[in-house]
C-alpha cells in the first residue's frame, strides 16, 4: 500500500477536544500578553513621542490646555535652539563622552581579561569592590569631589568630567566585558599559545575579534551614560565645560518653562545616542545576548 | 621529529586528593605514534598537556630530544596541538588559521601561503581556504585543526581526542587518514583517546593509564595478548575479557565451576599466589567444545559475520560471560556447554591484580 493511499483512507484528522482546548487557552494567554506588552511599550514611548511632537510646535501651541495633535509643524524652535549657542555644549559632551569611553575601554579590557581568563584567589573580592563603588549615591560624594576639583583648579574643566565619567563607567564596563571574556573558550588561548603568539598578539588577533560585539555593547552603554550624565556636569561646570544636559536646563528659567524649545533641544540632544544605537544595533543585540547564547 | 621522554613526571592539581599524573615514565621514540588511553579521569589528557606545556610539571621532568622542558613555555617547545574542540580562531579564515603559527614565527607572506596551500592539498582543503570555520562541517573543521598542526612542521604532534566530536562513520574514516598522515610525515605523535579501538588501530605503542598511573606501555598486540594486570585485561578488547575467581586445586585451577588445566609454566608461576583471577577472551570460549562451563544464555548480539553470546554461569547467576560464536548461535534462555581454550588463559593475582606467568 502506498503512502498516498494510506493518507487518503485515513480521512480528515480531528484533534482531540483536550488538545484544541489547550491550544485555545494558549492563544488567549499570548493575546493578553501581547496587549499588555503593547500598552507598556506605548506608555514608555509616549513621553518621547510627546517630546518630538512638541518640538515641532510653537510655544503658544505647546501650552494649549488640551494638547493639540493636529497642528501645522514648524522648525522655529529648532532655529532658536541652534542659534542660542548649542554647539559648544555639544562639543563638550562629545569630547567628554568619546574620550572617557576610549579610556574606559582601554582600562577595562585588560582588567576584564585578567579577571576572567587569568583569575586569582581574590578575583571575586576585586569584582565586588568594583561594583560596590556604584552602591554609593553620587550625591553623597559630590561635596568632596567638588572641593577636590576646586582645590586642583579643575572646576569648569572638561577633563574633570572625562575623569569622572571614566571612573563612573569603569566598574560597569569591567563587569560587562568580563562576562564577554568568560565566553571565550580557554582552548582558543591555549591554541594561540601553542601557535607561538605572545599575550599581546593573542589578545589583539584572537580574543578581541571574538569579543568585539561585547566591546561594542560596552562602549555604547558608556557613551549613553556619559552623554546623558547631568549631576556632575551641572555641579562642576559653568560656562566653558558645560555639556548638553546643562544646556537643556537653560530652558527652564525663572520666567517659566519653554516647553517647545526644551522639547526641540531635548530631541537634538537625544539624536546622537539614537543614531549610535541604530548604527550599532546588530552588534549591540549580539553583544547583549552574547552571554546567553553559546 | 624528536624523542620524548617522561621521567617520573607528576602533576598535582591544587586541592586534589591524588596526583592527576603520578610519576609517569614513558620513552617515546623518534617518529613514533603513541596513544594514551584510559577511562575518564585517568590522567591521559593531563599527561599530554604537561608535554604541551599547558600544565605544570610538579615533579620529575619531560624531555624533548634530551632537553628538559620544565619551565619552558608552550610556544618555545615546537609542539603543535590538535584540540578536542579544534579551537579554530573564529574570526580568521581557514587559510589564516593554518598560517597563524607561521605568521607568529615571522615567516614571509609568500612562503606562508605556499606552505598553507601544500598542507591544504594534503588534507583536501584547497577549496575552503577563504571560508570561516563556522561555514565548515565538523569533519572539515577537524581537518583544518590537523592542517594548522602540520603546516608548522613541528617536532611533536599532540592530539587530544580529536575525533570525539565526529560521527561514527567519519571517525573511522578520519582515524585511518590521521594514522596514514602521521606515518607519511613521521612526526613523533602523542594521541589521547578514551576509545580503545582508536588506541589499538592507530598507535605504534599504547600507554594505558588509570588513576594517574601508567598501567602498561606496549604495542597493541602485546596489550591484547599479555595484559600486565586485570585493569588492562578488562579495558583492552571489545567485548571485555571474561574474568572468574579461581583457586589452585589438584594440578589445575578451579574457576567458574570447572577445573581448568592451564600450561605447566602458568601453573608453576601461580604456586603460592592463593586467590587468582582467571581471564579468558570471548573468542577463546567456544559453544560445545570441551564443555567445561555451563552457561545460561541471556542475550545474543548478532553482528552478521559472527555473534556474541551473553549469559551467566549455571551455578553463579551473577556472573557475566561473553562467548564469541559463529552465525549459528543458541537462543536466549537456552543452557549450553561452553569449552575453554586453556592455552589462552590469563592468570592474575587476586590481591595485586598483576599478571602471573608469561
């Protein structure tokens, strides 16, 4: 008997009632979860959407009591933002972000390498020490930091922010990169050693290409944290070294809140991070899921 | 090419109860293919890694061409290693993987490419030189790992279970290729496996290890015919050697409910040993024959060309006896008479496990 004739004789297959019931229940559950997911997503995204929409309104339109959804968009607030001296702030932010991120990567990579691939007895203690530095609220340390910066004549100096952002991101970077380094099979290191590669070339030619997505993810996180950092910037800078978040605060003045201008400035401030995130998206997803998938 | 010798080489992992490798003595000849075999945790891989410089030598020494390797880093030993999981560099192409060691040695790009091509040709990898390892099958990756080792023309090859990730058919095929390649290149090779068939078919000599200690180092034939102790006797050979408890009695040995009469030389050697372990390989038992043993058949494995009969002695239901038989074999449940070729008996001291007689 051929397979076809067997199938033909078997007739239509009716699933067992329990089976269809279970499937219905599962579909119902996933629908509920889907709705909840969308609602939560929209709630998170709404402030961003509101910010972008408001940035295209005039101040008068931004203040209407029932917020208008339909309006004639204008770039006038963007023009105001760009003409009110944004660029020095962007330059400061970019400098502090890029230099501190490079410093963090240069310092964290060997540290994470040692803590993951060449562990010693006290490795766990060292790791705990790193993360413990993040347990202290920044506000608790601001006075000694301020006094130190003042006495070293480093107030309103962009290098102060570079140092602080490096210190701020280093523990997270070490932890993140360590988890990526842990995924590197030990045999790769041994193979490189057997092939006669000294440590530096092993790291550069064998290890770093493997952990590149992780390094990219770490760099992006550091960039985001540094770019958005506000507390140190507002307390330790004034005019010369102020960064974009400080510039944004300028729109909250004693005469009132300039909603549309603030929204336009905030949109501009957000763009670089979104851009970097979008460019690094593939690497980032690989990097952030690196530890989960072998 | 080189001579390799382990001299009382010992490796102790921190916190371990016993040495991973204990006072290992091995003298490996130039160009020889030596296989280290044993069950998991026997120290075979550690012994190999000690030679490669990936584990410390805590006591004793390992010499390559007479030069003591204690304290010499791996990269200065001129040893190539094939890892169990191949350890190919994922970001490099096949060609770059194979040429990496030469690059580290400072070999010029042109010469490097030539040598890589030559090795690739030998391993039938010419068409894959530009591919990344992730785009290769398991067998191809294994060949790349081999290629990475041979392109260097090292003094010694170390291979750590390089076939364990391949399917059964490919394993048999690659086994032959590796053995043939090694004979052609004549590079001293130390090969680690837990598969005794690999050990027996590939090695010029085989080192059987257990609990960090060398049990016997001999040719495959000698291991099979004259195992030094009960462990080697039971580990080498598939199915394993049959073993019975035995005692000297009336000019013979009482074992398995029968009085067996080994050679005079064996009987003489067994005097004063008290309790014995008597061993006999499945092919040296025969259905019918002298009929010394009575066997209740439990299971028959028909392999086509011949068959293995599994059962227990009629007066000892806990015993496990295996008999090799032809295509005509009894059915499970039958009680049969089994003859013993007493010229092929192996005698061991029950206390020490050591072989008695020649």
